[in-house]
C-alpha cells in the first residue's frame, strides 16, 4: 500500500461525501420550530383557555409532547419524519420520548421485563443520568453559597 | 501433490459448483436484480415471530432449494460451512440445526460467502468430502438492532452508510462436476488502516480487497484482464471507487471489468440506500442468485469473486477501536 | 408574537444540534447529554428563564429546557429543605415528563410493533 494509515484516512475523508448540511439545517430548523409551535399552542390552551397555572401548564405541555412523540413512534411515523428532520426531531422532548419507546418496542421480543422494560433507557438513560446529576451539583452549589451568606 | 502456489493462493484441481440458490427480502425484490432471485419474500417476517427466526429460515430454505434443484437431499451433503452477522452466528446454527449435516460455523462478516466456498472447495479437493455446501445470510432488521439503532428510532444515516441486505445464498460444491469450476483461492490477511467510522465500512474494507487482489494477481502472475468480471462484496460506492484508485496507483487497472455487489442489488438513488448495500447476504445472494447462473449460461466465463468483511463488533466500536477488515478471493471458470 | 419566537428559537436550538451532528463525530446521544447539561448550567445561572419568557415553548420543548427544569427544581428544593433538596428537587420538578415517558413508553411499546424498512 502506498499510503500510511494517516494518509489513507485523509484520502478516505476526501473521497467520502459530506452530509448535505444546508438542507439538513433547513429541515431541522423547520421541523424543530414547528414542534415548538405545537408545544406553545398546547401551553396557551392549558394556561389561557383552561386557566391552569404557568408551571403546571408547562408540565402538562411536556406530558402532552411526550405522548405525541411516543404515539407517533408507535405508529411508525416518527422515524420517517426524523429521517429528514434530523436534529429537528431529536432535540425536542418528543425525541426523548422516541428514544424511550423505540428500544422498548424493538426489544419486546426479548420479553416484557428483560426486553421491553430493561432496554427502555438504553438510549435516553444518559440524559437522565447527566441531567439529574448536574442538577444535584447545582443544588449543592446553591446550598454552599447560601451557607456562606451569599444571596441567590 | 503441492497445490500451494504462494503464501496466500492455492490451486483447486477439480471442484465445481453444481447448484446455487438465493432468497431475498422485499426491498431487494424491488431492485434491479429482482428477477435473478429464486424467492423474494412477501414481507420481511416470512411468518416468523422474530427477525432472527426469519433469517434462520432464509438460510435453511436456501440450502434446501439449492439441493432440490439438482435432486439432492441433505443426506447427500458431507459438510456445510455457514455463518452470518449475528452474535454467536445464531442465524446459521439455528437455521441449519435440523438439517442433519455435519456443520462448521464460520465468521467472516460480509466475506462469509466467499470464505465458505473457499473452505468447501479445499476440503473437497483434499479428499475429505464429496459434496459440501457454503451458506450465509443477513437481515436488515436483525443487523440494525445488533449494530445500530432500534428500527423506529429517529436517527439519520450518514451518506457513507450502507444498507444491510435481507438475503441468503447457498452454493453446493462437488468433486469433478458442475458447470462452474473453482480454480484458485486466495486467502486474505486481516488489514486495518485505522478507520474508526463504523458508518464507512466500504472505506474501511477497500484496503483489504486491495491487498488480496494484489497478492492474487502476483502469486498467479496474471493481470485483471484474465477475468471477464471481478466482483467485490460489498464495498459500496465509496469503497469501490477507492479500490479502483488504490490498484491504479500500482499500475493495476480493474476499471473496465470490475463491479461491486453492494452497488448492484439496489437502485442506489431511488431506493435511498446512501453508499449502497452491505451484509453477508449481499454478495451471498448476488453471487448465488445472479452471477453463478450467468456463468452457467456462459455469459460470464471467468469470475473473480472477492468477499470483503469488516470484523468489528458493537463493543469494539464503543471502545473506540479501529475496524479490522478481511477479503477472500475465489476464482471461478466455466468448464470447457 | 410568542408563536413566532417559539418557532425561530426552537428551530435554532435544533439547528445547533444539526451542525454538531454533521460537522463533528459526536453521536446524537452525546449531543443530547451535552444539551441537557447546558440547560442545567444555564438554569443554575438563572439565564435560561429569560429565554423561556421570550420564546415560551421554543425554549421549554427542546431538551435544554428539560435541563433548566431540573436545575430550577434543585435550587428551589435546597431553599426549602436544605442540602437534601439537591437530590429531591431536580427529579421532582421533572417528574411529569419522566413518568410520562415511562408510562406512555411502556403502553405504546406494549401495543405497537416496529416495522421493517
């Protein structure tokens, strides 16, 4: 072979097509934006029409969006949108639901306990691990600041 | 009798492929080679409860079909070599467990078909068996859940990703018979050029194909024009291009009689398979369903089939390892 | 106006992730982890709520907003219950989303099956 490993990797990189980044960005922007608008519509429905307080309404929106993401995954639609939308369907909380439902469905064949339930968090689990751990750190930092008489 | 022509290449004296059969899935049945395959599945379940069971059934039925075509039964087969992509090769073991044929499980990732034919031909030529079978399979759904993501997960495939073929191929080899003779075999070495991207298999495997092809031409002292057709399976669009360029740099020109099975089985653009096809079942079904029958009809008289495999696992990828790859070659000629 | 802001802010957060997917070797899983941690940090600093005021669901629906909820919950609980609140608050505040994911995830997975492509 005429190439060293490094030269080969450079050569291969240059041979491999790039992702169609502009198109990807536009799709992600549009779909991500629309999902957020749907979330806003639910918020207004809960907060303004039903008169639910702000914080509870936000939680209700999360729950609604999670349901939609899960349901669209169940009827084999979410993945099809995601193929075009990329991060537009990954980043909203509907994507979190997709990451939970898709392995649960996939591994149901290995049983309801060790398949469906055990595999539920193989993809989304890290988000909870790092999110909750980070929030605990934030809490501890605030506690220390409070002890030192600092104001928050 | 010394059949060793070089460190990697051996001569096979009198072994032929007497029958072959290929079974493919729905998507492959919509591709350009649809008419070549013996069975196109109505759906990717084929009345089985799990996709692993479907894949096993495809192997089993491919073997049975290749035997019934020439009026043989499993009783007549002395050895069977088989493997697939699944952990512990369950596609092969579970598929063939009821066939009652002495079984050797092999693993060469997508090179398994050619590895199996290589071993079957050598064991027959050595006088250790009269009839042997080489079988392999892959299934899009079983491969996705093992190597990548759940089917309904919303991920995007990169442009260099290849689509795992749902397909199985079976070839039956026999001493002294068959329209297609196995003439030479070049065994590949494991090659690792440091590619880490598990979504660029073709690029990772091209150096292995390059290495085996170069040794094959050198140890036999022939040029690529010796063959009507040279096929690799399956480098895909990127890998195939890289292979041609790598050989060209050494003054070896295969551009006029070279194809890649990964670029043959689908309409790459229309069927949205990015860089092409992959999986044991790709060269398995293209060789057993398309190329061998063409050789039987003498439309191709000499063929060099190069099976290429990426010997990685999900574990090695997660641990940040590079991708070791392999390529085995068998030289096939129609009997005069 | 909130709808327009929700659209472009939410869209832009997704675009940021798309650039990371296309231009770096980061896997989607790692990007999500990074985004949620960024949300926790911005929430901890009290910055993210300003974006929520401006963009509404454009800031709360992306996973970054989930991080913000976690951080705010932890801070609030520390104020009310002391150090133990650091462990209670985050999960408590996000309980709706997490439980919904588990319950709906379970039920949907029970009913539906993945389809071959």
